[in-house]
């Protein structure tokens, strides 16, 4: 299964590009029961569940096409030299991969592969506006697989609360119940598609999936963590999740949502140009050393975690 993720990572796919269309056709539109809505999102329903799983199919690559991906130990990354990509695209190819494998494994849930998250949540925003009543009465929780690092359960997005602390802790405990070596705790995030559902669905969050350095040439993903997380998600007992937040009630952080978004991401958003077709060139000098140092660090952390588990056993 790991080979599937590595192959998926070779697609550089800005929103609406031919590469994104080919990617969707190859990996998603042929899934059992897959349906494309009028907003560009792909839906798959497996069994009966009040949990919506979320990811997005676009990346922030500055040009579309295919790219080379290399693996050092358990870390996937762009080639240290000789590449022209602006990012790896593990954000959010990792989430797409995890949800696809969950569907193929028959894990009950409602899965939405969103369109245009990297351009402001185009698909999720349209779905919330057009189908808000349906979302509100159908789901208790919306869990995105689109967070950096390896241990976050996001309680705040866009400057405001999106899920209760009780839900976040219960999700972390449910994960540890399957794999005691994984520790997930509440944290604050920035934005992903589930933020658009925070006024409709009680508990909306974003879960770390193992990538780092997103939106840069130094982006990486820890394949070992992805493997472990997939095993957890396939056995996760969602009945353990505590649903406590009322999305109809105002939150004291609500007024700061737009301000926080603009402060943290506004300038980058304004300068992004999906039509930019100029390659960035290979990383050299300090860039190359920084990427290699990041890879070495993650490999060392993985070894330390393995040795710690061996000592406990």
C-alpha cells in the first residue's frame, strides 16, 4: 500500500489542472459508489455513520505534471538535487491516500474529497452554503486528515473554536486504544475544509497525518507514521467520541477568525499564482543542507521512538 502513496505523490496538481483531473480519475472516481457533486467535491458513503471524513485533492504546486519522489529510510521527499518542483504535495495527498484506503477496507464513514481547499476552501464553502441543512442533521463530527506533524487534534481553526476539548481528548484516547505508541492531543490550527462546517456540525477537527514543511520544497512525509495511522483509522471505535459542542452557540473567539486568517496567511494567499509555469530549480547550498538535516532529524526521532518502545516491551 505504501507504493500507492508514493505513486500518488508524483502528481503535481494545482486546483483545476489536467494533472488533478487525471489524479481524480485514476484514484477516486473509480471508487465504489463515488459521486461528484456540482461543487467539484467527490463523495463516497460506506455503511452508516455520523462521521464525515475530509481531505482535499489539490496541491500548491506552481506548475502541474509529474515529479520524482525519493525515500530516505521512512521519509518521502523530493530529490535533494535535480528537481524543479515547488513542493512535495503530501498536503494533502497523505489525507487522500488514507481516506481511499479506508474506503477500500470497508471502514464505515462518509468521505468527502474536497475541491479547491488550497484556494480558499472552494468546494467545502459551496457545500456548506448549498447543503448546510443536510450536513447539520446528518453528521455529529467532521474529521479532516490534513494536519502537519504527528500528534495534533485541532480544536480551533480560522481563529475560532471548531470542536470541544472533550471531543479532541476522546479522539486522542480512541487512537491510543488502537496503537498505544501514538499520542494525539488538542492543538490550535489554521484552516482546512472542516472549518467551513463549524457552524453546522458539532465537532469539526483536523488530524495530524505525518507530513511537515508543507507548501515548500523541503516538504516531507513520514511513511511509517502514515502506515500506523492507517491501521488505527481502520480499527477506530468512533462510538468512543464525545459530542459536546453546540454549533449554534456563539464562541468568544469567533470575532477573531478573519483577523487571524489574514495575519497568518493573507499575504501568502495574495501572491500565489496557479498560472506560474516557471520551475523553481533545484535546491542548492543552504536549501539542500536544510532538507537533508530535516530528513536526518525525522529518521533519528523514528529510531528513538522505536528504541523506547523496545525498552518498554
